[in-house]
C-alpha cells in the first residue's frame, strides 16, 4: 500500500524534475529553441539537465555561445569538448565580428558585457530562435528574483517587469507572435549552493578556474582581477600572486576572482555554504555601476 | 533535505517584507554585500533603524514608490530544509499575484498587525489560500512588541480568525505571535511571551509534515513529450516523457491511455539515470509500455479502474487576470495539463465577493482580479479531476489568442 512517508524527493531531485519538465515543455511547444551556453557552471548544469530531459535521444536543439572574445582559454576548450560529446550543434555569435562590421562599438572601459545584448538579439533573429534557455537563477540578484521562468520579451528583446504573464501551477504559456521570443530560465529556483551540490552529485566537469589556483592579480576597487591579455593593471599599479578561484565566469575584463583555498568540489561547497558575499557582489564589476544595474540591462534585452 | 514552498501574503504595513528580511537574516541567508547596501539606503533616507524590508524590495521603480510590483522569489535553507518563498504584494494586483505565488505552495503565510487585528485583506488572503487548496496555513500575528506582548490581544485575534476559518476549508492552521522587527518567536522562543508554548515560526516551517499532502492514490501521468531517438542504438525505442501528477507508477502495472481508452502494461519507468522501481509525483520520468499504441502529447496514462473524467463541459472557479472583462460567449484557448484546446464561456454562474463570500448571481462579467464560477465548453475532451482531488489535473489557464496573454487561472469543480 502507498505509504506517503516513503515517497519523498530530496531538494536536488525536486529541482531536477522541475527543470526537466521545463525543457520538455519548451521543446514540445515552441519552434526552434536554443540553449545559451557560456561554459560557466550554471550553463554546464543546464546542459546536463537538457541531456537528461531527452535521453536516450539527443538534445533536440542547438547550443549558442555569445562570444565576447574576452574569454578564459580554459572555458573555450571546455565548451568545444562538451558540445562534441553531446553531438549537438554549436552556434557562435561573435562580438568581435559584430565590432568589425560596425554593429556595435568598443566601450571606453574595454568591457564587452553590454555589447553582448545586440549580438544576442541579432543571432536570435537571424536563426529565428523562438526560445532561448538561459542559466540565470533568481537568487543571483534582486531583479532576477522577480523574473518569471518564461520571460517574455518584445521584439526588441526587452523585459517589462510590470506586464509579466502570471505563471500558475506548472501551466506555462509559451505563445509568441512572429518576431517575438522568450527567454526560459530552467534554473530559476536553484541557488548557487544547489548548483555546486548538483555538480558534485553528477560528477560534472567544470573549468579549472572555478578551483583555487595561484594567479597573478591586481586590486581594483577592492576586487581582485587576474592579469591577462584583456585585463591589465593601471600603469604603475602593483600586481601580486594569490591563491584565488572564480565564482562566476563572464567577460574576462569584468570578472573578479576571490581569495580561496578551495581546490575541489567538496571544498567549494563548504566555502559556498559559509560565504558572506553573493557571487555577483563578490565578483562582477558589471553589477556595481548602480543599484539597478541588472534591471537596466535586462530592459535593454540582456540575458 | 526536502523543499517547502511558501507563499506569503500581507499588505505593506503588516511588516511582511520585514518578516522575510528577518528570516533571511536569522538563517544567515543575507549576504554581507546585500546588508551593506540596505544599510546604506536606510541611512540615506534617514531611517532610525536598518529597514529590513529593503532586502526584498528589488526594482528601482519599487524602491522609489515604496511598493512591490510583482511576485518575488526568495530562497533560504537550514540544515533541515530548503525553502522557496513566493513573496506576493498585498495591494491592488493581489489576486493575480497571490494566485501565481500560492498555486504551487505547501504553506501560506499570512500576516496580521497585532494592533489592527484581522482586516479585510487578511480574510481575503486566507480565502484565496484555501481556494487554491494550499494544504497548510500559518497566521503570524506580527508587531507583538507594539501591544506589550499581550496574550489577550493575541487570543482575541486567534478567536476571530478561527471563527472566520470555519467558513473556509482550512485543513491545517497554526497561529504564531511574533515581532519580526525584533526577532521574537522567529527562531527562538521569546522570553517576552512566556504564555506562548507553540513552536517558533522557523521551527514550524522546518518540521511541518507535508509528505501526505500529495496524491499517491490516483495514477495521473500527462504525456508531455514522446521520445524517439531514431538512432541505431535505440532503433525501436519509444518513451513517453512527463512529470507525474499523481499516484505511483511501476513496471508491470496495467494502465489505460486516455482519451483513446486503450490498455497496456508498463514495461519500464525510468529517468536518465536508469530504471526506477517506483515513481511518484513530482518526478519527471519516461514510461515505456509493452504494446505499441498511438500516444501523443496531451494524452494521459492512468489506471484502468481509476481514471479522470473525459469531459468537454466544465464548471470551474476562475480568477480573471486581464484588463478586458470576461463575458459569456467569449472564445479562448485553454491549457490543461499538457493538452491545449479552445473553449467557449457558456455561462457566468456568479461572481464571488472575496471579502464577504457573497455570490452575486446577477453579475454579467468578471473584471480584473474578480473571481467567479463559470461554465465552459471545450472543442476537445480534457482529462480532468476536480481541483479538490488533484491540484494539477484539476487546474487550467485560459489564454487570449489575440494577445497571447494568460487571462485566467481556473480550478475545476465539476466535469462531464
């Protein structure tokens, strides 16, 4: 007989089941979805969930990387290897190429974060993708906390927080008019800690920069930036070598490292559980421009 | 560790944001940078103390106007449980937002201000929570510090609420006196309310027994996606993917597929990690049958002697969520489980006044945030249960095909 006490799902199993449901729902109802893959930990988890949702069949949509050209080399290697394993198509939307053709212009500060938006929108339109899966989580940031799982965007890719579709039960409304598309966030209800616990449980490989390593860094506004071809200290500014790791992987000019000795998944989980800073607050220069930085970028059509 | 989904409701003045801010702070979920930014903002405004409400008020437009625009989701975890909190604003758009937040909730957390007692909004929130069949209700009597932690005040509110609750279908109620601002009875027992011997709020949330809330009796498996790899390794493979909405599935079970009524046996139930012995809600699985039947998305797998109603005529309670009113004769798209059809509104039986529970049978339309009972006729049969029996197979949304907007959330009362 059914004994309710035996039928309990752990938090990771519940989140996995919900994310898989979302992948299948979009694949069933929307034409030409695409999965946005950055090589970061969230998109790695997302790709794993997509794989599970359709197994033993192949993932029925391509993967797209909006490539700022400001990459950590470890991340690109990782991306190509994973795409090959899964046998999915990779679409690369290149910011460098968009600069060369004059679609966007290099910013005075050298950051290409904001330039991703027009490049992403153009690639969605060119390929007629109706839905783009993104790895954003609601625990990341205040504006994200209010975004639906299906985030409806108008023809300019803009998010309008006041007119979101109500999302009730598991009844998602994915209807779009021609020219419109939606962003879908299957990891909406996951936290940074859930993501790391899932990486551990599934033995997922993640780029080595997520783990503690010695790196030449310099201090800018209290954040530690790694010295690389895209990111250099101001003239005369001292650099030093520290044991650091990255909590997020974004544009190499904007993403800061944190001091850490966590050189394994288990240690990263322990560190995340006791961290007193949000991952964006600790590492993302781009969210520091203003209190409402993310809200503004989302309105422009950002991820 | 499992997940508890909570929907909070209350108006701006009840101290709801402060209560959530306090929970985030006391469970050490608030991060240093968030706290610093809130302290900075409080200081700039010249507040006397750190306004914990700023931890949850997210968008600039909201901070400027001091209101909450939309449902915000918060996450906190203790060693025992992970909590997902759908924080819904109490003002104008209340119905739409509360339905969104509470439709999947295990527990509704309702706040009242101890000084004011039950107000219209508290009754409305309690009604909506029970209408959505949220299994557990917790009433926090907040701002106890402002009534000198008086047991008399607390008892009066409890009596008043219990009296009101008898008119609703409340399955489990817990009332807790707190001061969110000062942390009384939030995590540890308040020495200032020795007369209260119930659990603290966090203890209650951590220990609430929810496993028996789900339906493990009626097998309901809406087919979401048919998996056909068309690869050499899986040449004849055909699997039905979906999320279980009720009951327990296992290999060997005799099943029926609706609407065709054809029967077969389950050959295997699996996840991507391999076959499972038993599967239950809310697992996402792939089911293979022994016979090759013609099954597609929108079909439902159930047991031969326990099936949902195959119906085109529905009677349902709906929350209308669009600016343009609902009127009889209107044609809309309906999404129910994984099945989509068209529907026509045959009749508006009554509009419900959520404050008095009065049924206005003379109503000829439903406006934004109105609740009413309607009759629908669908173009295709739906495979439905009463909402009171299953919150997933008893629910639907209505979509305006012109604007593509979700205009109503519906709960099936009867079907034929």
